[in-house]
């Protein structure tokens, strides 16, 4: 087959350009660490990598939510614990008050203790956050949880003006967890306590008076019930925290598995890449040397 | 003494052959140069007497070593090459813009839904609500940036098309002029090889721009027509092409020959013009429409869901997104009158702390939307599928480009095998014709000596 002089030149030129282009591509891969530089390098692979990234972004957000929720639940737990401590103290006072050997002056003194405990529980129930929203009103966050009406009769001055609806937080795909707790039972407790206090504040208070005895007993029963209810609420919060921890671990594992899959799909195998780089560089050098040698061969040099 | 005239004819023939060889050597690197040779024929006897070996040698004409089938292959390979080269740069740019994780729409959607998720921890919190609006604004900006890139590409395609059409017109008129020159210069003895080479170069450049068919005419001219049959060059008459805007936002190619005008069918144009047409109709415009559909569906679905919920003051939720299909730079924007409290996260007018509607809003991520070139896909997956499609199309283009380059190279090699100059071959020819010249000159000098000895005889 006949070969023209320029044909050799163009063949070598194309070979050099191809080699240079291949070397540039390998260098780009090595410097970025990724096998796939643009979608057309591996369309199916790049779709898979993209989908893994979407899932990972969602998992990161779920984990953030879990940690914020955990903080909020801890705060709720602490506040409820404070209220329960107040209730225990009030209970002890009521037990002491029911003792028949108390004088009315003793009962008056105990009443003032109970007043401060009652007010403490009332203010705790109406705790607000930094933006002025009530924490224990259910979803009626701009309304106080417990409202006080001084014009009403003793025993019905406190009403629960929140609701028992839940604020749900997303902590997984389709998984939600309630962030709030309500204190509906507090209203009844405060009213019963109020009645007992009124009986104890009277100047002629007498623990042996059957009516007073009834009020004190009612107060004690209500206190017991409330302590149980609130302890249950605290236990529920503890369960919720455990669930959050479990989910957090699960999300971490999923995220790790996704990252491993992404690495397998998209990370550059440096060994293979450096072998490829060496191969192209060697080919480039060989082409250049052989071109110079062959190009020097010409009959015109000998004429 | 016919040997002196024989020798003279030998010297003249050697001179012509040496001229031809020197022309080949000097044009060794000229692109498109077809090598020539001298056709040397023995002159048969036509003289006196019955015993005569012949009357020397003559060169009736010069040979042109060309194969018109190889020319045709060369031009067809160039059309294929042009077709896949045209789209290559556009594909690469669009891929890199759309796949860049830090700026693409998938990242924006992730951030938007993350902000909504974060707001579910405390739906009445102003900073968390505000973050949703900020994320929505950022998402809108990403959509708008991509839309701008797409429309800039379309502008660039139109500009490139217009300038290519100008080039086609100038090449066609050059070819027509050369046809005329070649016809007037050709005789039985003389082929204007240089002008034919120049014309072939022009045809080659034309083939790169648009798909053509070439037919040789008996008078030496070449007629060039488009793949669909319309004439571009007929003898010494050239047509002109133009690019005119059409209703769907693209451009149509029109051919004007004499007083008639044809609009070209966009299917089978070939060459760079064909490549641009394929890219614009099959990739650029559908992708633009898909992005617009995604933005429109996102805006409609989010706004509708917000309207079904209630703001913190109990009024129905305000719309978050504005979608404007006519704008090139502000297709998806956030409602500027919206403040954090107006987002309709609650599902009840009386409960500001409720997050029921917010949870439904978050669920929009996995709702199907209708996107024109993909059909019904999940909102969160639509963009990934779009990029996947683009990647596949681009890969096909790259592969076809590689093949076209290989075919073009092979056809060039094949053409050069016939018509290219080999310097060693020319060096040998040089030496041989030089010897022929010197030998014939020697014969003349011997003839001269013989004549001198005849004259000496007379003294």
C-alpha cells in the first residue's frame, strides 16, 4: 500500500493529540478523586450516585431533627419533674394538715405554704418559650394552658384553655414523634387544692370539722392521682428519648451504607488510574521519539 | 539523422517530467494537493523508409492521480464528523452545569425540604419559618440560573447557525466561480489541476458544514446538491441559504435558487448545521420545557398545599412561589409580600401550633409530577432522570464523534494513498529523469561530434 509523506505526519499528530487528551482526562480524575467527571462518562452510574445523595440529604435532616427534638423533650421532662416535686411537697403538707391535733393557726400557716406551691404549679404550666409561645397548651400555642378567673367561685377558678393535640416532628421517612406535652389534668388539681386552701385559711379552721376533713381528703386524693398521671407523662418522655436514640442509630447506619455505596460507584481506583497514566505517558514519549527518528529519514538527505 | 531529433524530444520530455516532479515536491505539504505525473509516450514511426525504430518520445498530457470515489468518501466522512462535532461543546457545557452538585436543582430541592423538615420541630418558630422562605428563594434562583444557561445556549446556537449559513453561501459561490474557470480552462491536453484541487478543498469545507451530494458533469464542473435534493451549485450558478426564525422558537433553513425558495426539512440536514439542528430540537428545547414544567409543578403544588393550610393568625396560607413562564431570568421567584407568619403550616384555623399541613407539604417530595419529556415522575427524582437522559444522549454523541473521526482519518489516509506526495518516490523520479536528461544530452553531444567529423572530412 502506498503511503504519502504527510500521512505519517498526520498519523503521529493524531496519536500525540489522543494521548494528550487521555492524559488530561486521567489527571482530572486523579485531582478530583472521582471516576465520573460528567454524567456522560457513566449515565446509569451517575443517576445512582445522585439518588444516593438525595437519600443522604434526607437522613442528615432527620438526624438534625432528632437532636433538636431530644433537647425539647428533655426540657419538657425537667419542667414536669419540677411540677411533680411541687406536688409531692403539697401532698406532705396536706397529710400533716389532716392531723387532728392541728390548731387553726397551724392550718393557716400551712395554707400559705400551699398557696405558694399552687402558684408555682400554675406558673410552670404556663411556661413560654423565647418567642412567647406556650409550651404546654397543645397546638393552641398563643393561648395560656391554664387560665385563672378570680371572679369565679372557689373550686372553679382554674380552667384548661389549651388542647390535647400533638405537634408532630418528622424523624424518619413517614415516621413522626410528638414534641409537646399537655397539662390538662393540672386544672382539676389546682381547683381541688384551691378548695382545700380556702378551708384551711378560715380563721376558725378545724381539721376535725367533717367538711374541712372532706376537702383535705379530696385534695390528697387529687394530689395522688395527679402525681401518678404526671409520672406516667415523664415515663412516656423517657420512652420517646429511647426511640429517638434507636432511630438515630438506624439513620447513621443507613447513611454509612449509602456512603459506602457511593464510594464504590464513584471513587477513583488510584492504582488503576496511575497505571493508566503511566501507560499513556510512556506511549507519548515513545511516539515522540520514534517520530523524530523516522522523520530524519529522507532520500533527499542523501542526494 | 533522426537520432538528434529523438534525443531532443527526450530532453524536452525529461524537462517536463522534472517540472512535474519539482511541482510535486514543492507542494508536498499543501493540503488537498493531488500529485501529478507526466505521461510519456513513444512516438511511432510515421516517417520515411521502412526501417525506422520510431520518432522519439512525446508528453501528450500530464496525469492527475485522483480517484473521485475517494473524494466522495472523504466528503461524506467530513459531513458525519461535522454533525457530531457541532453538538459536542454544547453537550459538555450543559452536562457540567446541570451535574454540578453545589449549584444544581437537586441540591436546592434537598435544602428546601430540609428547611421544611426542620420547621416541623417547632412549626410556630419564626426563624425556622424564615429559613423555609430563604431556602425557597435559593431554589428559585437555581432554577433561574439553569433557565438562563439554556436560553444563552439557544442564542449561541442561533448565532452559530447564522454565521455558518454565511459561510455556506460564500463557499457555494466560490465553487460556482471555480466551476466556470475549470470549464473554460480545460482542453484535451490540459487539466487545470491546481484549480480543481482548490475547488475540491472548498467542497470539503462545505461538506463539513452541511450534508451534500456531488455529481460530476461532462464538461468538468461539479454540481453540488443537498441531501434532500435541492441544488446548491449547478454549473456556474450558486444558490443562497438563509436562517429564519420559526414559531416554536427555533430557526428554519431556507434555500433560494434562482427565483425559487425551499424550506429545508429539519430531519436530514447533515454536517454542522444538521448537528446544531439535532441538538436544538432533540436536547435543548425539550430540556428547557422539562425544567419549566418542573418549576411550574413545584410552584402549583406547593402553593395549593399552603392554601389548604392556615397561617399563624388563622387566615388561609399565602402562596410561596411565583411562576412566570415568559421571563428568561425570573422564572421562579418567591412572593415578596410573604412573611414567616403567613406560611400555611397549620391544618386548623384556630390552632397556630399545629403542623398537620406542614407534614403534608413535606410529603410533596414523593408526589408525582408531569414533566414533558419524562412523563409522570416523582418530584424528587425528576431532575436526576433529566440529567441521566442528558448523560446518555451526550455519551451517544461522543461515541458517534469518535467513530466519525476514525472514519474521516481512514478516508484521508486512503485519499493520500492515491493522491498524496511521497518524497522518497519523488526523489527517485528526480534522479531518474535527471539521468534521462543527461543521457539524452550526451546523445546530442555525440551527434554533434559525428557532424563535426563529417565536416572535417570535407576540409
